[in-house]
């Protein structure tokens, strides 16, 4: 097709799309023999989509008889663009069968890596949404002649750089290609489209398109550009022999890219190559818009020119920044999470969408529903709000710098969402604000009110879901002026607790068991919450099971609130940093010269304890010495401690059972690996004791673990201050 023929097709549209078509031509490449090899016919085309990466059709790298192209033992071939031929190698082949997946439809796509990491080049924009109908589109063909010529003038421009031939090492090929003087380049002129597409539509085979002229050989692997959206929507696959109809592979087929497609011996993109590749793509395009870096018009400048005046509230700039922020997040733990987020935004429940979604980027592309501009903006803001919260929840309790970086990026996305939500109506902001969160715990809190005439203490209670760092959502409450006795309050809680725990497990993710936290006031520190029996399912006649063997259960002090005492925080940090935990036996006889059982002796013991010390009592903590001792434990800042719910009173001295308890606690702490693991280790111990699965564990059946994290303080039970709202 000559230049004049290209001008004859869609002359008016081309004037509107000049910038876009120029960028598309500059990102289209030709695939051919390695640099320095005897000039031959171009194998086909490709398109630059990320720094160092070319997307093409897999069949382009095979000869007409189906055999692999002759690339020599090192697998190197040439990619022609910008007036030169650079060395490259095949890395991913999506047409390769997966031996573990059985028969399946395979995409005719391949990814090629440029071997010189210092080569700078433009990148095309790959659509994040499926293409269905094409009304204004072009296909592009790679460069036949690296040194220019008539064909080069019609379909590209360039000039051949000198490079080493076959038989040399890849490193030497790259080095010599970089150092060799370049041949004279043809004048840089706007790149003409190869063919204007007259119509296009998607069916089971891919994107079918028609044109006024036949598709010339060599176009396979080149991009199919939807000019109305300014995006690459397909990769040209082939043409019909008798008419002007062609076929393209939708770029959404790239979502099938996995580690199983890595060519043997090639260096890939890690365990999730699709996420990694598209992250490179999106971050490159955003970086190109940075002030001081842009050296000329960008692909997005062309999109702005096309879409200006359409009245969209979620435009090119918003999409560009949003996809950059999404690219900086880890891949979703399960593609179903993306599907669920899109379903929630579009109010389609659990019904799957028409297109497979793998990454947050794919979910973004699924939200273009042809809605009015306001509804479209609301959908994108809602979706990004969900992603920010889900990502933050995933990294919430994870240690290390990597998790901290993820939390920071999630916070940046949340800030972006807040900025874009200001134009929404108040009722929509309220709807978008609450997000289905992933709770890590359920907190039951007993709030003492006063004593009735008979001297009985009365309580109100609440149940909250916890999300870490002092963030709580109250989901159930019994609040009355009179209150009820503790046992009555406990019975009321247990009637509802089983279903609440199961719902929280479901929100936390597949197979999750959230932690049960029970906050009690002084006088109830002996509460054996691990032995509470709750409904095992949501059936009306569900059986009851002890809660402590199936999930971690901890006790918290109801008197400790949001105001964190310095001693409490210091002790917690010391325990967290300690290489090994040591059991600190708290008993009436201290052996340090102080009067046995005196407050002075207990204070001295606890105040002088090392950073890794964790108090252990075998006495009852319901009254007497044990109750006073736990009070001192808390007042001196200890965040954790261990005791049996049914410890012995002061009427008897310690005996062999006490020694067995303290020996068991010492062994538990010595092999714990840190304070953060204690809740789960105690759960395992309770489970063994309940099943009598391990001899010598019966002492742990009613074991109580005080575990009060000052970095996640319990909330006020009754307050006028706003809390997290339910969905």
C-alpha cells in the first residue's frame, strides 16, 4: 500500500488522529534476521509495549513450514525500528501447550525481549478493556527495509546499524551493536498507517476486521489501533486468502500469560509475568508525563486530542494516574477478588462478568459500561476505594520493609480516591466510603456499670470486628440503663457469637479463622473464653463446639484504652524485640528477702524483669493474691501473661500440678519464636489438651493468655465519637 493509497482511506479521520497514528507507527517494529546477517525478507511485525519488550504473534517466529526461524544456537534475531536493527530473543510463547493444564485454547502471542537494556524507545498503549466493535481503526506493519527505501517511506523509516553476525556471544552482539557507528538514517517523517480498517467485530475466533485493500504479507504481529479510544486493542494474526478480511488476537488474551509460557533458558519476569509486564507498561506511560522528563508529545497527549470535548469526568489523565497507582500494588491474591470488587461496584452480585479478570488493571477496564459521565466516575472511585482497602488489609500485620512499602502505596491510592470523590454527591460518598473489609479479629467487650441493691455487678456488652491499629467496627451491642449480671451478659453474647465469628471468617478470606479477643474488667481475669461453646454453623439446630481449639483466643484488659501508657508500650516493644521469651513465675514466695506475698516484693520482681520476661501465675486470679498480682502486672506495663482459669487459691501451697504448669509454660515460651506467635501456639496447645492427643498437655485445657497489644488498643464501648460504619 502506497502513501497515496493510505491518504485515500479516511483522509478526514487521519487529520484528527495525526498524533496517534504517528505514535503508533513509531512503536511498530519489524522482526527479521539478527543484526549483521544477510538482508532478507521481514518475518513479520510487532509492537513495543514496555521498556525492552515487544508483543507479536507466536507464528511470526516460525517459518512457513512451521519450523522455528533460524536464529542460531543463541536464539538471537533482529528487531527493526527507529532506523536500526537491534538484537532480541524470544522469552514467552503463549502458543506453547501447558502440560499441566491439558487441552486448552492457546493464544497466538509471543513476547520478545530486546537484549540491550540501555536502548530507549517509545511504547504503545495497550487497552485495559475488551474490544467488541471497531468503527475507526488502523493496522500497522513493521519495517521491511531497515535502511529506508520506498517501502520504508510508506510504512516506516530507519537505517541499519552495524552489528556482529551469527556465532558471537549475546553480550558481544549487544555491545558491538551499541558501539558501532550507525548507518545514515532516512529523514524522520510521520509514519503512515498501513491499512485503514473499514469494520471490525469480535467473535469466538478473535477480532475480525475488513478493509478496502488486502492485508499485505508482513503485517502479522503488528498492532490493531482503535482510534476512537486511542488504544492497541489487537495483534494482527492473519488474512483471508480471497478477500480483504483479516483476524487479530485481542490484547486481552495476554491475560493468559503465565510462567509456564517461559521459553527454556530465557530470563523471565517472575512468578506472575502478566502483572509484572503490565506494571512496567503503566508505570512507563505515567513517568512519561512527569514535568521535566517529557521531550515531546506523548501517546496520552494524542488521546487527549482525540477525547477532548466528550465531557468525561474520568478521562485520560485520571486513568493514567490510577493505573500507575495500581501498578505499584502487589498482584491480587486471587483473581476472584478482582471479580468480586467489580461485581460490588456494578451491583451484579456474585454473577461473573463476560471477561476474565486477573489484575487490578483488568478490573479497571471492566468498569467502562457506556454510562453517563457521573455514574462512570462514581464506579471508578468506588472500585479504587475497594482496591486500596483490600491491599492495605493484606499487608496490615505483615512485618518488614516490603509490607510497609505496600501499605504506603495503598495509602497513596486512598488519597487519590479521596481527591476524586470530592465532586460526588454526599449520598454517593457515604455509599463508597464503607468497604467490605477483611477483619483479623472479633472483640467481645464487657463494660461494668454499677452494683445493684444486692451487691451484684451489672454489665453492658458489645461485639466489634477488628482491622488492626486500633480500627474497630461495632457490629453488635447490648446497651441498657440497668445492665445485666456478668453470667447473663456472657450467655447473651454466646447465643450470637458463633454466627458472628463465621461471618468474619468469610470476610477474612478462604480458610481464615479470625482471632477472638475478650476484654474483661478486674475480677474477671479468670474468664476461660477458650472453653466457651458456640454454634459450629449457621443452622438453627447447630451443634456447639469449644471455640478455643479452632481459633486463637486471647484475653484483654478492659481498663486499658486508647491512651497508651508509656510503660505498656515499652514492655510490648521489649517483648517484640526479645530473641527468646522467659517465663517469670509470680508467686507469694519470691525468695528475695521481702515479706512473702507482699506488694513490695511483687512490684520489685516485675519492675526489674528483663525485656523477654512474661509473667506466669498458677494461683487463681479471680481474687486474693492472684488478682492483686495481675493488677501489678498490668500497672507495670506487661502486655502478656499466662495463667490457668481454675488456678488454686491461697488455702493451699503450690504442688506438683503447679510445677507441671510452670514447666509447660517454660517449654512453650522457649520454642515460641516471639510474642506474636503466642496466640496460635496456645491455640494448638489447647487443641491437643482437649483431644488428649499429647501426653502432658492436660494442664493447658483452661489456659488463659493475656495478650494486650498497645499498637491495637480496644475502642471505647459507649461513645459519641464516630466509628467505622457498617457496609
